[in-house]
């Protein structure tokens, strides 16, 4: 049995217990928890939900890729090119539509079968790393795979778009015939259809966040009219057509820039430069959406002149002092060629009160001729460009002002 002194000695060697203060857990009530969860869901889903709102987002759809169907379509494309002899057999007519451009098909096949071809449809930094053969970042791999996916989806739907284009052409012909208009086919490989590479470029480079569903203008046509009355009658017909019926509930299914903004969401008003048109999105019989633009001949003449100005003002990166820098040699060369003596002669005879602004533009073009791959437009020149553009749309665009000159505009 331990003695008293031993017990005292043992007690002195014991460590004093430590205590840690623990804050009490506050559990929110059920209503607060639900409110927090709903706020989190709303924040994360906002972008997705906005695309599902019928009145806002008009989409071509979000098709998935079936591997077997893709392999079969690719095989058919290879056979079509290999066996091309200038005629179209029923098999390929059914699969690929009535308008054939074999060289365009060769370009599509190259994109689908050459792994390196996709580098032209990824951001510049990713493309540089691909060309150097160095290690790719996880972001690079994502961008490459995303572009390849968009490429395959577009390929699987592009053949249907050719058929939709043919139907849109026939509809445009009917409208032009009944309402005394003239059809206009935009440049394209398949009777006006936007090129495959152009469509792919739009959803991979120019609008990276876009996808196949946003390609609503691949099938496209225009009809021009001499008078506003004829154009308005054609627009009224289209609003009652079966091609428009399924889409009319969408806010963006019709953009009428000839009508001022108001309660009707389809009335958009003119652009800030003064340009106007009427743009319909129509659902063709195979489900593909196509774009049909209506406009007056005089407004299209104005657009052909003012669009060269728009290209410059859109590309110019404006600094704090108001100067705009252009970093495209191709655009600079195009502007020099387009804004020639004939352009200035045509415009100066048809707009008023713009002599000093036109002189500023001439001086700018003269400076461009000695520019390299970049060019700076002064703040004053930018203002002159915008002023002249507004004058062109305001004084050449309206049919009542241009009608006496129509024979001289061709």
C-alpha cells in the first residue's frame, strides 16, 4: 500500500486537463435552408433557363451524335466524291439534296478525316501549341474536342440544310412572283447556302459560346422590292404562312426594323446607323430553320455602300483618346479597294451636308495605302465615318428618295 508521501508525489506529476470551448452549432430552420437552396439553384441555372424560355431563345435544336449513323454518313460522303462523274443518282440525291458542289464536299471530308485540320477552328494560343507539337493544357484539349464535336454535329445536319435551302429558294420565288419582287441568293456553295466552313467558323471562333442550335442563318435568302407597299404585303403573307406559324411565339422569330420599337417584340426599329430590313426565321418541312430577309432595292443599295464603313468601325479597337486601331491587313486592303473614286463619286452626289466628312474619309484612305498590317483611324475620322454612314442610310435608303435614280444604280 503506497504511503502518503508517494501519493502526494504521484499527484504532482499528473497533467492538468485542458478544455476547448466549442461554439454551439446553429442550425437554420427549414424555411431558411429552402431559401438558400433556391437562391443557389437560381444562380447556377440562370443561363440554362434563359435558353429554354420560349419568347427569348430560338434554336435550331441540340441533336446528339449516333456513332453508327455518323460512320455511315461519312462513308457515303467518301463514296460520293470517289464516284462523282457529273451525274447525281437517286441515292445521293436523297441523302445530300439536289445541289451539289463536289469541291465543297472535298473540303468537308478533309475537315472530318484530317486530325490536324481542326487547328483552324480553335483559339490562337491553342493553335500555336498544336503547331509546335508541345504539351497541350487541359483547356486546349477541351477546346479541341469541343470544336470536333461541333464539326460532327454540323456535318450530320448540313445535308438537311441543303434541302431546306432548296425549299427556301422555291418559297422566295413564289413571293417574288406574287408581290413583284426580285430574289437574291447570298454567295454560298449550295445555291446560296452558307458554306460549311463559314458555319463552323461562326460557332467555334467568332462566337465560341454558340453551338449548332444558334446556326439559324445557314439556309438563307433575300427578296427585294421597289416599294414599301409591295414589301409590306409580302411580310403580311409570311406572317400567316405555315413556315412561320410554329415560330411566331418566339421573340426573335421576326425582326421588323421598319417598325419603331414598341409593345410588339417583333418591332425593332432601325439600327443606330439607320439600316432597316425585315427578317423572318422560317421552319422548313424537314425541321430546319431558315432565314428570309425582305428589303427595298434602295435600302440594299445604301447597304452596299455603307457596309464598307461598318466593317471599319466594327473592327476598330477604340482607345481612351477616341482613336481606333485596326489589326487586319486583309481589311485594310479591302477598304482601299472598296472606297475608291467611284464609291466617293456615287455617294457625294446623293447625300447632302457631308463634304467635310467625305474629305476626311479620302484623307484616311490615302494614309491607308502606306499602312502595313495595322492602321489607326483618328477620332475625327471615326466620327466622319459614322456621320457618312447615317447619311447614306437616311438619304439613299428610303424608296421615295431613290426611285428616280433606280436605273442608274445598277
